[in-house]
C-alpha cells in the first residue's frame, strides 16, 4: 500500500531526500508521492517532521 502526503506538508523536502526509489516530488502546494513508484518502505513517514505522511 502506497503512502500519501497530506495538506499538513510544509514542503521541507526531508521525505524526498529519504525515498530510496525517488517516488516523491514537489507538487503545486506540497510534496507528492507517485503511488506507482512507491514501494511502501515507510522511510518518508518516519522522516517527516510534521507527520504529514501516512499509508493510503
């Protein structure tokens, strides 16, 4: 199951730096996770300083 980033994202980029498959990119209002690329490892969620990332 892929992860998703909520509107609580502050666009710090910490999650993108930790993603081993480069599934995270900067969107219009906050970072976004490409569900087709995400391997559900959870590295991004454990790195997010505001807890904006959760499983879909």
